């Protein structure tokens, strides 16, 4: 495998804009720290009320460039049909093996949107099966060291919160790329208003980031969940 394709972190999004919305600040921070980061969207978001698949693809590429990620690809699973089946699992396995990430970011298993819940389960299972050598697809078997879950609408007690204070503006710039989806302050383009296209939702992005930032004593934060205890080798460093 070409080492230039290997990633430190691979973030899976159910639809284009999910990664930016729920962990975009963390992505920008990782890139700034010198990590190789990629985004893979499961669907093209073709069932969305606003925009269309072609437009959302263009927007996702602009957003990716804004965050500075090294790759952005799309699995091509049908929107609204993220079934937990061998065919879809093999598609995710392909990308896990292709990029061999150390860590995977995935949507949390509980959410108001069924696609997000189905995607979480599919990604979790696929990361395990990607490490089995007897599942052959012409690539080297690979299992990420860990899966970190980002919260969307349903939030549990986070395992940890990432300080994104320096990167919150970058996160918003990435989201601004999705002009078809989010509130921009401009006159209505005639498209039907949705939950996420309102001014109220746009304001909630900052409210949420401030809330989680406040919990760790910073301006802005993004919450995450990890299923296992986290290893700490330098206790003082973690409380610096």
C-alpha cells in the first residue's frame, strides 16, 4: 500500500455535513497538529429536502478544503437505506483497509435520525470485520485501534471533550460551504425551510459548543464517547 494513503484519523459521516456539524472543530484541530485526516460520507444525502446529491458533493469538497483534510470520499450507500447487511459492511471494510486509520470517528448509536443509528452500528461492525484476514477483498486486513463516537442530537454523558476554541471559526466556515442546507442570513431561495436551515438551528451550533466548552473551562468544545476506559500514563499532563 502507498503510505501516502494511510490516515491517522478517518471520520465517517452518514450524510455530507454531519462530520463538519458534530466534530468539525476537532477535525481542524487534528489537521493543525499534523495528523493525516480523512472524511468518508456513507450517502450523498439525496433524500434531503434542500439541494441535491450533485450540489451537496460540491459543497462537501469545499468544506473538506476548508478543514484541511487530506481526502474526502463517498461510499455511495442509498440515503435512507443504510441497512446492516454484508453488502454495505463490505463497502465500509474497503475504506477502512484502504486508509488504515489508527482511529475512526463515527456517529453515536442513539439519535433522532434513523440513518445515524444504522450508520453507527454498520461502521462499528465493519471496523471489527476489517481486521479479519479471511474476509478477502485484495487489501491488507486492518482494524483501527479505537472508534470514537461523536454526538449529534442525542447526547449522553461524554467520555471527553475536545477544546476547539481556536478552531471554532474554521468549523463554521466549513459549515458555511453547505449553502443549500444551513441558514445564511440571505433572502430565501424559494426552497422549503427545514429544521437545520433556520436561524435558530444555526445559533444552536454556537450555544452547544459554548456549553461543552464551559464544562472544561474553555470557550468552545465538542463532546465524544468512547466505550472503553482510557489509558493515562501521565496524570499531571492530562490535568495541565
